[in-house]
């Protein structure tokens, strides 16, 4: 999460991406014609994304070819520049879907981008308006035609893109029976941000998305070693997942608890400490909580999602959230907060609440953990260390154990 002034850092942070070509364009040049300012490729096993950032919205046409499989994008009213010429160098050998990329001036007013593929894909092309210092974007997502694992994420992304996420969700999320006694406790771990959305940026260029992913992996390893627990992750690699899909995945695997992991940021580098947040449907409990919820909920705008028209969570879910679930979230959050206080100074000793979109599962106690301030140089150093990352994982696990040891069960099954 970050303060508004950190949105400028988001743009600078994208300049540090491994697969990136960037162009500095003068205001005079921008006025003359549309320019491609940056190209980024984000490969992952879930889907690969190519982003073209430009000074103005781009007009495009897209089609596919076979023998070999290719995706072709014609971009109109634009001239080939050195940024676009470098697109082939951005393709990584380990990209599951893109074999190579090439570009040329198709006609005087059109450039043609050709992606040669490693396998058959389902392409999705859309545009994004400027946000947080990032200019207009043309986004090409390449999804596998068939899922390569039993992870429901690909099916959920397809439902989301087709506006069917709400329709295809289970009516009840958690499994029946007492978690930890009659069946394993199912925990959904949510490392915040990912892919095009880097999260907050530290002075030493530490990216929030990288740190929280490492913490999430540590936590999953610890949970899976427990005889009565099983962990899932909303993302296990550097990929952007929409907030609504993160919640939907938790409900699809019928999780008992949901833990979203983040690193805080503020304009004053003196701000420090750990915090825990829960959902509120009746307004934020503090101005800070309200602001953090706003910045977190803007993650979809930074990460980039197509407008599917799916209303899941935006309206109906607010009405469905049960008071008892929020009460359970507060109890769970207090257990985690007290354990975080043993490894780091607390920014606030009570649980704050606000309308965090990622915490809106109606039947799963959910919390958001701000592990430390990445904008504080001392805490940034701490966040970078495997020792502290493991301590955070251990603290969250201790909070989970304490929550269930005290007899907590989902309200629906009490």
C-alpha cells in the first residue's frame, strides 16, 4: 500500500522491470504524434502479459495465424521507434507462451507486432486509461487454452473476463464441520500486488510485491507442515490477479481464513510499525484506514484489468457480508496483531477497519497484515531479510493457531 505521492514512484519502479524498454519523449514530440514510451512483458505460468505504454490511446487490430501459431497486432497512426524495435529482446526463455517477438512498419501509418507462440493461447487485448503516473496502455494477455494444473485460478480468470464470476461462485464457501478437528483448516494466503502492479517502493528500490510473495511462500511452507492445515495462495509468482478473483479463489477452495500480506508506505519516512486491518461495511474506523483501503482498492487500476462488466463484490457482496464474519475477522486479527507485536513495533495496537475489496468474502474471516513500512529505511532493510520474512510467517501462523485453539469456528457452523 502507499500514500498518493508514492504513485509517482510506481511509474519510476516500472522502469526497473527486467523486461522493459523505455523512451524519454519531450513535450514537443508528444504533441506531434502518438509515441510508444515503454514496452513491458510479464511472463507467468498463469498467463503472460505484454503492455505497450503510449502518450495517447492506441488504435489496434488483432488476429491470429497458424503454422506456426502467432498473435498479430496492428497498431495504427504510429511510427516505429527504438522502444518498439527492442521488443524482441524482452522475451524471456522461460516464458511459457511467447517464443519470440518482432515488429516492423507495416505501412506508413501502421506498425505490426508479431508474437510467435510456444503453445496455443487465448489472447485478450484491451486498453487502460492513465493512472498513478502511468500513461495510456494497450495490454495483451495470453492465456493457455487448457489449464495445466488443478489450480482453479485460470477458470476464475476466464469467468471474470466473461462477466460470470458471481454466477459461478459456490453458495457456501467453508466446508462443513469444525476446522482442525473434523477436517483440515484451509488457509488462503494473498501476497498483495504483482505483475504490472509493484505495490509500494522503498528507498533502496525494494518492491512490495516481491517481499510479500516471499513471505507468502514461507507461510505456505509452514502451514503445509502442520498435520491439520492446508494452504493455498492467490498467486505463487509475479503475476497480477484482480482483487475480485483473489476473493473468488478463496471461496472456490472453500477457505476457512483469508490473510492478505502487504508492506506499508507513507510520505514521511519516520512512519514505522506493523498493523492489521479487517473489513468494515459502515465506514472506516480511522482516516488512515480509509486511505489505505482506497489505495489498496486502486490495485486493479494499476495492475490493469479489462472491464468485464462483472458486478461481483462491487454491489451485492457488501449486502451479503455477515456481521458475525466481521466479528470473527476482528478476533482473528487481534491474535495475529499480538504476535506481530513480538517481532516488530506496532504502528497501532488495535485493529483498524475499512472497505477493503480484498476482504469482502461474506463467509470467510479475512484480515490484511501490513508487515512493516517499506518507506522507512530501517524497516525496509528488515523487510529484505529472510529472517524477518520468516518471522512474519511464523507470527501469522501463531495467530492462526491461537484463533482456532480458542474454539473459533465459522459463524455459519456454530
